[in-house]
């Protein structure tokens, strides 16, 4: 950090030594749970208490993952190192004082297989300074280490379900206990997530004992849906164990697995088709498992029960969510009408034909692939977001909906308003050097200012600046 000096923040038994400059202060790589290695590899996060002087001047490991080449137009960051000792978090604050600023905890996305709390495109320090908030970005386990469902074959005493979600809860507990020392208000915490990070946050509505850890949630393309049935998750785990040659119940062999073998095996057992991954119950994918223990009930049931009626909620999606998978070649072309109907039937088996006829009437003359893209964008993201908001409203809660419609000029707009394109704007990190798709569009900077201001306003007051979603079913369109 150029031109930086040291800065201390003392909380409980520890003094955290970070860095500060004109952009504010940052405290990096703070451990919030025991390293999940060796005998703790597939266990819930174990409590950890920092003591004495803690070096918080540098990033630690992001979670293990397979890193793939990215297109030139993808968001850019400095990069990150990965390792199993990854349960750490980063704090960005205008000042480590008694300011009691709103706290925003950001959960990264990455399809439950990747992502990092640092080294990405985010302008964390600038966002915290401009918004006068404290930003916390925790690293959490992903992939097989975070979400492979092993409890049925190894027993819940050894292998906990939804470990990545439990990591997020542990990070929120650290925030509750320590963030006041960093200038934040532990009674005013907003959780913000994108994609798998958002799905993980939404899952908390089905978890007992967490409502007091945060006050508000801003969900980007990850509503209270995409829950995986235990039997489906167990079948995936069996395929994984076959790949790595570990017999059910052989804890020693599981602990001894090389990290590279784990990453290679998970790549072989997971689906890439967007519909297959996200259909009800989940198919060959990692995600939140409705196990009844770590996740006591479906998140929609939690919302309907009213435990979160006093929590503010924003749920957003991009208009062309699925376009990303087609543009990147991950989704195949749809050959004919029967194949399209089969894709729709994954989500709507009772009325697939009616769904397709309705789409054809709404947008006549499109290709089968285009119809599948529109359907999946709505079935996976838009429609569940609206159900989440409607359930919250019915229980007495206040929520807000938005649809993101900004289309980059890149290659004539072929990417559309795709999955994840709203996050750089919501977190005010849409400068061309960070988000190349914004290059050449003077309106992008204004949009980032407006959307990030809405998040800051929501974190401070519970009001993002537009009409709530209720009887009028109001949806804010950006831009």
C-alpha cells in the first residue's frame, strides 16, 4: 500500500496492526476461525481467538479452487494465492475509531467453486471511504472442501454439511464481537452477496440463531432458492469418492487426499449445464443442502415464519442472466423444440408446453437457444427473487426489487445485461481499469454512483431509494 503508515485497532484480547493512508485504513488477513486443515478439513469452522499483536498488513490465502483463463473483457484484479488455511477476512474502514459506521459484509460469488475476498476487481478502500462505511470481505471454503455433502457416508460428527455457509456465520460472529474497534456499528450490519455468495446469504433465512448477526441483506442474483436435496448431494459425494478412490467411512484416506486430487475430482463430477445445475433439488452441483441440521428449514419457510420480518431486504437480478453461459460457450445450442421443452421441464414439468407457447407469443421468431436463455434467466434468478420478496412481504417484512438492464457496448452488445454485471456498479468499482466492459461508456460512472449510493443508503437507513415490493409489485429498473 503505497505511502502507508501503520495503524492499530484493539479488540478483546488482540491488537490488530494494519495500514492506513489517505484512502483510509485496511486490516488484512485476520483469522476468524481455526485453520480447516488435517482433522478439521471437513468439519465446521472451529472457534479461534486472536491474542496479542496481530499482523493485519497483508492478505492471506483465498480458498482452494481451480483457476481458469478469463477473457480480456472480464473484471480485473491483482490476483490471489490459494490454500486450505483460508478462514480469514479483510476490513476496510475510513478510520479505526468509535465512529459506529454502517457495516457491509460482502460474500463473494463463484458458483460455489471459486472466488476470493481479495485480489478481485473491487475498490474496497475507495468504496468504504466514499460511503463512510466499514467493509468486511471474508474468505470462505468453496468447492468440495466447502460443500461436498459427506455426512451420510462419514457421519455428521466428522463431516458437517454446508461448511462454506457455516464459515460465513463464523465471520459474522467475528464482526459482531470485534467490528466496533474498526469504526463499525455491530448493531447495523448489512450482508451483500453475488451469485453463490448471495445464495449463501439467502440460506441464512433458514438457520436458527443468526437473525441478530445482521440487520439487512442485499441479494444479487441469488435468492432464497437453489436448495439441494440430501439424497441428491449424497449421490454426488459417492461419485466424488469413486473418483478419488476413497471408501465410505475411511476418514484417514479422506484426510490424506492431496488438494490437487480434490480439485481434479470435483471438476469431473460437476455439471456445467446451467439448467441441470439449478433445477429444483440440484443436479451434479455444489450448493446449500437442506440437511435439517446446519440448515434447519427451507429459507422461504424461515421468511414465512416471521423471524426476519424486521430485516430489510433487496433482491436484484440482471435481465439477461443466462447470456454469460452462452457467450462463454459453456451452454450448447438447443437443437430443436423437443430439446427446449426438456430443458423447461426441469423447472416446470407440469406446464412446459404452456411456458414455451407464452415465450413464443412474447418474443416471436427467436431461436430455440434464445428461448432457453430467456427461460433460464427468469426461472433461476428473477422468479425466485420475486417469490423471496413476496414471502418476506407476507410475513410483514419490507423488501425492494430491481432488475439490472445495463448492456456493455462490447461487440455490439452481444453479452447483454448478463449475470454479475451489476456487482461492479453496486459496489462502485466499475472504472474501466477494473471493469473493462465499462470502457467507452460515459454513463457507466454515473450508474455506479447511483447504484452504490442506493446500497449505502440502504445500509444506513433501510431505504434504498425506491418503492418497496408489495401489493404494487414495484420493480426498479437500472438504468
